[in-house]
C-alpha cells in the first residue's frame, strides 16, 4: 500500500481532533523571547482553567513544526503565535494572514529539525486537502533576544500579556457567536 496524502488524511477510523478553532503557540521555552508562543498559550490556560471556551482547542506547539500541520486537521480556524526577529521594536505585535507566510522549504537539504510552522502551513495545505483550515492567522511578537536560559524580555512579556488578553476576548466572542457559550 502506498502512503499518500489521501491515505493519511482519510485513514479508516480517523477522527479529527476537537476544536472548531485551534490556537497553537510555537517557540522554544529555553530561548528567551522565542518562548512568546508557548507563554501566550500558558497564560490562556491559566485564565481559563477547566473552562476553555467551547469549540476552542489550545496547543503548545513548541518547536515541532511538523506537529503543527497535524494539529490543524479538521479545524476551520487556526491561530498561530510565535516570536520573530525583523529588526523592529521588541514587543511589536504583527497580525498576518496565514497565506502570506506559507513557505515550502527547498527540498535539497530539508530536514525535520529545520521544519518550522511556516513550512507546516504549506505542507498541511498539500496533506490535509479538504481538511485544511479556511481561516489561518499568525500573530508574531518581535523578540529582543533569544539567548539560551534567558527569561522573556520586559517588552515581549508585555506583548504576551496584551495578546493573551486580546485572544481571550476574541475566542470568547467567537465561541459566543457560534452559539456555544
């Protein structure tokens, strides 16, 4: 039996993970401001406790870019949070449509250790076909430093707080609009 994308996405007994909306925090908790995504997720978990809004699934994607593709399966809407280094003011928050940051890495020299969430978006479009989300938004927080063992910088910590508040309100409103709250 050949293993193609239809076999993977339509395997017998496959059940899509729960969540109309999936929020994925990406980054490395051990590298200073690179932890912005997982720290945003942890803030939301702390706010919600056992009361995650209905229809919402929250995932700490860490540094496993390939897992991001599979976490999106069956969701209509995906929100990804990560740090970035563009040279702008640390703590700057960017909101980018997913289609603008899909990036297929060159096949030559590609390995899973360098497979990031932006690669995962392009890969997931191919892999998931009809199960690919129709609405993807990426939130990027400008990092000040990504040194091993460093905490979040003050500017990124403030941006994480602000984004967690924004996502808390946005996801609660989305759940309410869907008639689940």
